């Protein structure tokens, strides 16, 4: 099949996540990036497009959506890689134009924006995908299958943490860290700081693997750096449907931690542990037996993990490949949709609007709970 004609909103020169999405879209050859509104600055948008050899450059996403929808060779999908407060506008514009959307997480900056985007997804004939990239890791898919097949039995405990140290100092005030500037700014990031940036990843991962829904949560949010407007650390207690209990810790002020996303799930028949910084290894312990190491290509690995692995075992796959697995799943979904066929399994595993809304409700609930001295609230 010919590559899907892809556009991009955001991701101009110097933008970290835009380059990640471009790498991911190219890895399996499913996309051809042909158009972009890469910056709010028309000049920077033009220069960025030229540097990336993108054929058609636009000065705004509205102009791009209208023009591309009118072209017989217009884009079939768009990647939205802007700061949080510029997710809803472009996503709605392209969905209304009938163009499939692949959006970086979190869904939007505010719950009201998220609800407007949800309505756009419901009325559009186009598909919407959300890049919670850790769901694309082979061993995360393997862990999910272990839970689904009952290997852990009835789940009792879910513990997840995402711990970093890059905001230990007030680097957002240095003037040379754009990522820190917008991620700590309520106007651009939304109501949640660490809880919105990395806490949503942890929350999504726990739900993706366990299959459990949170009934209530109690959150304690802190901004340890003086003068910081948004939280940089959060402790959250979780109560799941069915009686399981959970804990979530996210922090960006924990010295010695780079990208410490770790998940533990325990049931009455066994437990599992997975860490993003060692992503090709999943530790599984059946109750009363020795702990087992499962790798991407090991004897214990299943077809679920193999389906999203590209290279022999022992050669690490990780962050970029996880993103690429979501892009490939989205591509398979788009082609099936165009052919009037059901979405294949790999497409159904890509997070969508439901996962995005769950993340937004989680952030809102955490902020509400913390303001009320860690009161129990329903997300």
C-alpha cells in the first residue's frame, strides 16, 4: 500500500516531541510527511518546512485543514505535536474536515476543551488516536495479556510511579528551557503540572495493563519549588472497581531519577514488575514459584509481544519503537477504515478518545482532591 499522506501541526525547529513523532512515523514506512503548520510564527513555519523537505507549508492549522481537505492529494492524517493548549483547536478543525488525527498526550489543557474534542470525534467520520506511547512497548503488551488470561488471578494491588528530576531547580526561569517554560505554565499546560505531564502516563499505563477502572482517588499535590504555579510532585491513592487498591507517585523533583516509569501489579495468583528504563524485561512471579524473566524474544514471550518487535532479542527496543508501534497501529486502522473494514487488533490497542478523557478526568480529580486536603473524589 502507498504510504499515508501525513501532515503535522507544531514540531518546528527546536521542538523535541515533533522530531520524535517524525521518527516514529517513518520507522515502518507507513507515512509520507507532505504538509505542515509547524509553528505559530509564519517565518519559522516556512523555514522549518524547508529544512525538513516538507512540500507544503502553512502559517496556521485552520488554513492547512481547509486547503488539504480540498486537494485530491491532500493529507489523509495529521499529527498534532503542540503544547497542551493547542491540541483541541487543530484536532477539531481536522476532524471536522474529515482528516484522521494522531495527537500527542494529554488530550487537551482543560476538561472543557476535552469535552469539545470528544464531541468532534463523535460527529466526525475520521479516526482519532492518542499517543500514550508506553502502551506500544512489547513487554507492556505482554503484561496486559498475562492479566487478561488470568495468570495473576484476581487483582489486588496496582502500584505505578513516574519519577524524574529535571525540574528540581526553577529552570523555567532561566530563559533557555522552552520545555520547562510551557510545562510549568497553567495557561499552556493546564491545571496539572507533573500530574498532567507524566502522571497521566502512569495512570494510563496502570489502566492499560490491569484493565481496571478507578472508582475514587485521593491526591496530595505539591509545588516544592518556590513560586512554581503547578505541581511538581503528586501522591495519589487509587480505589479500583472490584476492590483492588492502587498507589501512583509522579515527581519531577526527585534527584537521581531520569525517566523512572515503573509498574507493579499483584493478584492472588502472582505478580509482575516492569520498568521503562529496562523495557525489554518483564518479571513475572507465580505465587509460590520462582520469579521468571520474560523478554521480547524469550520462550515465554507471546505472539502479542512478537507482533510489535522488530529486531532479535538482546538488541534493545524502547521509546521510539513504542511510538512507532502506535503509528503503525494507527496506519492499519486508517487503511481498514478507508476500506470499510473493522479495525484490526493492533489499531484497537492504540489509545483513543476514551483514554484521553480518562486522563483529563484524572488530572481534574487530582487537583480537586488536593485542594480539599486529599479528599476522596470520583474521577
